[in-house]
């Protein structure tokens, strides 16, 4: 195998890493006025789809372990965005639910995806379609690697 394969710029892992970090940085200024970090935003995206879910479900949807998710949820609870409560049927299960403040953040966050699209230069239909295709390819790659 030639040494070219060991060049940093030849590594898919590094290209994905750089792109991921750049995207997360791009979200920062857009989420700051909402008082959210990128990971908190992801938690809220799940809760806006389905409220009152177990912590385990959030972890599965976001591919986050409990060591990352627990302090994140505590901060959101301290900020009055979510509540954490034991499930009445199974006390071992902790459910996360949006507060009124958490539900109210959804309206403020509606502009974030469009603003990110503008940052990416993906505002017309062909660009949006390319971005959608890229997202599908990345999801397929993740599924393949997780299998």
C-alpha cells in the first residue's frame, strides 16, 4: 500500500471530523440568542417531535451516552426548559418533558435551519437537493458502520 494512503488529507475520518466541527461552530452564534448549546438544541429537536420521552430514548436518538446526556439534561432543567421525572409505572425510568419555556423556544428556533442553509450557500432548490442527498449518504454511512 503506498504511503499516500497515510496522508491526513486522504482520510475520510478527518474530512468528516473537520466538517462536523465547522457545522457545530456555525450553529453557535445562531443558538446563543436562544441560550442553547448545539447539543441542547439537538435534545430539543427530539422533544419537539415527541415530548415526555425516557432518557434512554433520547440517548438512542442522539447517539449519546448517559455520561454526556445527564449533565446536559440537568442544565436544561436548571434553565427551566425541561423537567425530569420518574415514570409512575417504572421508577427506574426517568422521563424528560418540555416546560412552557421549552415549548416556546420552538418558535424562536424555526429560523435556525434556514440560517444554517444560508451559511452553507444552500438556499436554492438544487442546492437544497444536494444537501439532502449528502445527508442521506451520511446517514447510510453511519448505519453501515453501526451495523
